[in-house]
C-alpha cells in the first residue's frame, strides 16, 4: 500500500460511518461458490473498519484480517469485540504466516497490494483447492450523484484538478469489460477495480466465477460530502483546496437537491480456486 492508502487512517471514523457495505447476496454467493461451511477460517485483506467483515462473520466464518492502517484496525477490533475476529496491523506484502487458509477474501482493497506479489502471495497462503474471493463497489451511472458531478465540474477544475473527474459509466459497460476478461482473475480485477493496474494471475488460479449486484443508497448533505472525503482521489488534494471543493459540493446538494442525493452502486464478486 502506498502512502495515500495509509491516509485512510485519518478518516477512519467517517469511513466507518459513510462507506457503503455489500449486499447480503454477495456473501451468499461466496458461500455457494467456495463451499465454505460455518467455522471456516477466512483471511481478509484490508478489512478497514469492517464494511465487509460483518457479512463474513454473519456466515459463521472466523475472520483473521490483515489491515495496514492502525486506526482502521482499531475500529474493526472495537466493532467486532467478542466475535471470532482478529486483526494484524501490517501490509499483506510484509505479513508472514506458516499456516494456510481455505478462503482469502478482500473487498475494495486488493488493488493496494503490490502487483508484483498480488497473486503469488495469495496462492502461497491458500491451501490447495482454496479460494480467493474479491469484491468491490463501483459507482455507476443512474443516481443523482451524476447530476452533482455535472454541477460541480467547475469546482473540480478549480480546486481539485488532480482528481480524475468524470461522470460514472453504466453498470452494463463495466460488466461487458469484466466478462470479456473472465479467463483470468487478474484480468477480471483490472476491469472490476481499475485502480488495480494491469496484471494477470496466470496459471495459479482457475478462471473465476463472476457475480454482480446493483443497488442505490441515499445520502444527506453531510454524508454525501463525507463519503467523497474518504476516497483516495480527494485525499490527494491539499487540505485547503479540498475543503473549498467539498463546501461547494455541499452547497450544490443543499440548493439543487434539497439536501439528499442517491448514489448508484455496482457490486462485483469474482471467485477463483487455487490450482
């Protein structure tokens, strides 16, 4: 994980409150596709404060997480006190273990793992026939946030030119790209989570099974701008300019949308077995 990734620790409490979780169906599909029974030991990479961990624990699985952010890990430990959950504060690249697991899971975090070890390290910690399950949330076209982005184009140009700004693409276009790459989980993840960069897992894993889920979430003004402030692209903007940008977006949400906007999400799940 690079330096910007560790800056999530600065917004750990806000991240815990406003970042979206994942549909229950996603975890049902993980269970079905992996065959993991209740009591399975799951290694979660980049748990954050636990947006996806809740779904793993709800399936009766025991979760050990590897999370590089100390504040994020502390929030997760507090959220799941008394549950079958433990966490190590470390980067997955640096983490060492002499045991293997049957299921490795990561949700909207695996792109932070260094690409040169991303697939070899996963294969090394999985038992033969074990599974890697990767999930992510993509913002896609269809919510009111699209109009917020259009209305704030000048603000982004003035205060956040380093942000890769643009209107989200459709869920169908994202899934078309993903299915075209379905021969390799590395190629799939390049399209599912573009921050991952290009890469292939090669012969280490079977071609993945892919599932997708669409839903919307409504945010009030404070949570809408709070959500944006937890994204790495906004964290890269110097604090003074970032504050002006987010204040301007808040004004737009209040003035033009009555203080409430929807954001449309596409959840993607890819599950592959270690050969």
